[in-house]
C-alpha cells in the first residue's frame, strides 16, 4: 500500500471510530453531563500514558468553556498530589482497558471522599467501569495502527467524546462568546470581544478638532500636530459638522490658491462617520472597512452631536483587534 493510501486508511479508521461512538450516545451521557453541571467543585481528569495526554486536552477544553477543571496525574496523586482533590469535585477517569493500576488504587479515595466518578473506557466489564457512577463507552472496532496495538483510533474517539461533554455542558450553562473572551483576555478573540471604543479613543488634548470658522492654517497645524491625519470640524455649540482629512487637503490645494486663509467649513467633508463609545472595538474595524476610512468620531450616544473623541485604525492595529 502506498503512503497516500495508508494515510487515507488511517483517517477513515479514525473517522469511523467517532461515527460509531456517536451512535452509542445514550442516557449515560446525559447523566454524566448532569453530574458535571451540578458539580460544586472542579472537574478532575485523570489517565495514564496516552489516556493521560488526552485527559490533559479534555481538562483544558472544560476550563476554556466555563467549567473549572484540571488534570491530575494518577501516579503523582498516589504520591501526595491527591491533596489537590476536594470532596466537591467530580472525577473523570480515562482508561481504555479499564484496569489501569494507578486508577484502581485511587478508587478507595474517591469512595471515601464521595466524589462522583465518570469513567471513560473501552471495556464495560472492567473493574473501573463497575466502580463508576456512570460509564461512557469509548470502545473502537480497530486501531488505526496496522498492528492494532498503538492507541490511535481509541484516543481520537476519547478526545472527541471529551469535546462532546465539554460543549454540551457549555450549551447547558448558556456559555456565550463574551464569557469565552473573559477566559482568553490575551488572545485575539478576547480583544475583539472585550475591548471597547472608549478604551482606545483619543480624547482631550489628543483629540484633533477645529472651529468651522477657523482658518485652514490652524486646521493644518491641528492635523499635523495630532498625527492622526484628520481633524473634526465643530460649530459654536461644539457639534460635529464635518471632517478634514489628508485627502481633503490635497483636493483643496487644487481648488484654492489661498488655502491657508480659507475657513475650515470651505474644505471639510460633511457628515463624517461616527460610532458610540460603548461599541466594541471590533465594530469600529468593521465600519472602517465598510467605508474605506481610517478613523471614526466617537459619541456618548447615538443621537448626540458633540463628539467625545476619535478612534484611528492605528490604535486598533496596536491593540491587536485587527
């Protein structure tokens, strides 16, 4: 068999293992989700070898989707780390054979503490399966390994079942994108969902603004000194009536030989684009892309006419929102 065909065979075997697993989802799965939902402590995932590596990923998925969880190595637990286990915790024990010695040795502690025990195993007649409060079947017809020895399809199926538990539980909790962002504040998603316009906008002395009756020499100084390539134009009541951009300046140079002595209202573009300060920074990016502009004037509320600041594309880039 060629390399490409072998690779395709492996993927088919692993895909079929997940599809077969999907057909076996029953009330035991619902009961496991209910135990996790009612957990007053944390979800403690355990497993040895490849099952342990899969367990680490499952614990991480729980934690990132709103369920406090961590991985506890059974061998380390037997040598003192079971001090991290609390009576309120729910334990997920992963063992394809269901006879992993370290997990079996930990059973008396689980029973003494009264921990709910969810078992993921490929052997429903095993000692571990019989000890669990609920047992989920991760059995596969064959491993992708041609020798049927190396954990391959079985670990894939186990990881998929862990994802199913975590995502089903996330849905049951009503976990939203905003909640996910709070758990990932340093990532791009967190920044898009947490940062607001008011967190990045220029205000006060950093806000470039001129009077509509002011001369263009003043406007040019404002544009260049504030280094945003733009200045808002306001009337005597402080209401925004226009904007002067670098593009407006270039066009004005062609129209006026005495540009420096013209009023700002003669050069400005009316009806500049705006956004509310409570809007997400990601919305500012979308609006800039929609209108092919690099800045937006910021207002406290939709109907306000007096701007409170300005946000520039450079600010969004620096913050990692884009």
